[in-house]
C-alpha cells in the first residue's frame, strides 16, 4: 500500500497539472455550459475538462481506486477513494476573480490521508498528509488559536438556491454583530486553507459537499483546527464548521440555536 506521503505526492502532481491546464486554457470570459441546482450554479467546459484530466491521471497509476468528483459523480469501489473538485469557486473562475482552486483529497478506508488545494491564480498550493502537518511553500501552517468569538474573522459562503440563501442571510444577521467581521471568498476549499494559514479564524457554511471540504478541511485539521458539524456530528452538507478548539465550540453554540441546517 502506498503511504500518505506517496498519495500526497501523486495528488499534488495531478492538482498542479490540472491547474496549469486551466490557466492556459481559460478564455477571457468562460462560457457557461450547463446549470445545476439553480440558474446561477454553473458548469463550464473547463470544469469538465479538469475533472477528466484528473480522473485519467489517477487511473493511469491507480486503476482500481474509487473516485468521487463534482462533475462525474461516484465511480469505482475500493479501500482508496479520491475526492475531487476540478474547480472550486466556479463563479470566481467565470468572472476572473483570482480565488478558485483545484481540490483533491485521498481517503483510505474512509479517512482522509492526503489533501491538496491548488489556488491556481495565486500560485498557492496547500498540502497536508496525515500526521505530517499542513504546508504552503515550504512553511508549516498553524491556524490561529486563543481568539475569542467577538475578535474572530469568520469566513462563510452561500448556496445557490434562493430558499437556502434566505435562511443563510437570517443566520448571518445573528452572527455578524457577534464577530470581528465576515469574509465571503467564493471557494470553500480556499476558505479552509485560509483558516489553516491564519488568514481567517473560523469558517462555517451550510451546503458544501464532500468535494468542497475534503482536502481543505483536512489541511485545516493538520494545521490544528477542529472540523465538524452540529451537535458532535462530523462535517456534512448540513453544516461544516471549522476553527481552533475553543472558538469552534463558541461558534457552534452561536449557530446551533439558529437551526442553520434549514432550507426555508
Ligand atoms: C462552491 C464554493 C462556494 C460555496 C458553495 C460551493 P463550486 O463550490 O465552494 O464558496 O459557497 O457552497 O458550492 O460550485 O464553485 O464548486
């Protein structure tokens, strides 16, 4: 069996290649090919091309592994599963906002062992392997700790459906007066890496799927953060919460009574 470091090396190589392809191929204004959960939840040809490239590269080396990708869904079975977001932050990609990422995580027996988030327009490649820490450009990352809720800079994001957004706005109206400020970057993977690097203190969002948080969430935990859902659950599309221990609990206790997993 390959080690976590071996998986990370392979995942990083593939995420860098997909990122380079996306940078080279991105037209000035990418065309929307299809929409998903709402007219503003878009897919471009390059989301698909990136996922196809990533799947092909994985299969060359690991033909029997399972893959879960945002565009291609779940394929294969096996102890090893690759969780792939070919472009996280597709709306940023569409508009040319330099905050979109290729995100790849590798799970063995359901546990993430390696993660890479390539924030392509910024040339920042965040990596982590189980027990090996989180890294950016040769520097080991530590998330901020000891930050009280009222001093915390909190990243969040919003879904694509109007009903869900109305609830998210209601929740945000309770959170905003209680924290330092809010950031909405447009890529969950990038938000979680920002947390790992101490650029924000906490993150919460209703809606992100496995492919959005698998690699970034793992990188944040390897940088010392706690990652989870509400009421002791693991993080899940209902709610993803991440912060250093202490702030995690404060943020949890602020959010839980607001019932943020509602959609209308
Ligand atoms: C989205 C981004 C965004 C978050 C949404 C996600 P996509 O992923 O991560 O920041 O707020 O919940 O769906 O659609 O750009 O891959």
